[in-house]
C-alpha cells in the first residue's frame, strides 16, 4: 500500500509540475514591446513615464487616465477624435503598461497624483480637464479635490472609490492566494474571462484587444507592480473629498457595467456639488472601447461647453 501511495504522490507531483510549466509565462522583452506599442517617454520624479501628446498645443488640454490593468491604448478612439479640437495627453499609470514598475515601490493615490502633477509641470500645463475611468476616475477626482486650480472640467467614467464587497473603508485588502502566482503566469483564457465582465457585449472583446492587454501585462515588472498596488489599496470614505470638488463634473456610466454598477452613481451625485449623470444603455465598464462614437458624444459636448 505504501508503494501505491508513493506512486500516486509521485504522479500528482509530476502533474503539478507539468501544470506549472504549461501555465508559466515569462515577461516579454521591453524592446519588442516598445516597438509594438510606441510612445514618448519623460522621467517624472524618478519614474520613466510612457505617454502620447496629440492635438494642437495651443488648444485646451485634456488628460486621460486609464483603469486598473489597462494602458494608454485603451483611449485610442477617443484620443483620435478629441485631438481635432483639444490637446490630448494620455499616459500609462505607475505600475502599468510601459511605464511599468515604479522604483519608489509606491502605488498609492498620493503617488499617482504626484506623478500627474509633475507631468503637467513638465508639459507646461497649468490647467487641464481630466477624464478618468475606474481607478483613473479615483485618481482624477482626488486630484480635482486637492488641486482645484489645475482642473477645468472633470469626466468620471464608472469611477472607483466607494466601498464594495471585499473592499471596505480603512482596511487593507485580502489578496487571494492564487493572485500570488501572477508574476509567473498569465493564461489568456483567464484574462479573457476577467476582461469580459467589462463589456456588455462579449463580441466587443476582440482578439486584438485581448492581445494588447496581455502583452502589456507581460511587460517587465508589471505583474509584480499590480500585486504591490493591490496590497497598498486603502479606501477612505470619499464623501468629504468629493464635497471639495469645484470643477463641473460629468458622470458617464454604462448601464450594463459588470464591474462597478451604475447604482454607484447615486453616491457620487449625492456628494459632488456640480455633477450630472449620463447613462449609456447597452454598454459596460469601458464604453470608450466598446462603442467609442456613442460614448464620446456627451463628453465632447461637455468639454466644448467649457472651451474658450
């Protein structure tokens, strides 16, 4: 019997090793990624930031802040359309895309705001309108509250910030044990399953979009940075901060958002002094990727109302 148990244990061990080998996904070489996903680079407070800066330099500036796990490419369609009338700046947030890991190891909202402020200084922008999605939305509304003179208008697309199941106020999050394997694995099928929740229509998640998300997740150091950011999340009650925001604010929310439900919009409307909501039927968490033209129309009207 002991020989049989030993044999079973040996087979199981081989199976685990084989599974680990099959799932293993090393980082992709940075030169290849930089060639496939071009951008400009600036060093801001010790962090090499990848960005794109398009549109007339004399036009009102708009800065686009992407969500968790995304990159500046998430805004491609909106950026192209907005660049006809605005100076459009978008960049990979610390820990994501080809900005990658922050040498400071700091992935707090305070650090995100520090990088945003420093980048604006380098680009000669005293003031800009901010558009932020999800995590980028939380960065945007925090920045608008702490730097009111620097924010002309604020667009929050399904913004993050209020407590939800598993994310309580004033409590460090519990990182699932399986997530600890993230720096070593990146199954395409699992990534597809996680991203599908962000789209109201499954067919909108194309193979090209999936490839881009996976490629930039495999950029050197990014998966470790994602874990570090998750561990550093500490939600605070947003109400006192939101109440300080003076900038006119547009809330844009997909009615079929499976990540941050549109019911959360009531929390923002209750606490933001100067905000209105535009609901987008049949769209999800990333409407700018799912249906760029439809989702951009109210944003263009809102930004143009504040343009000189």
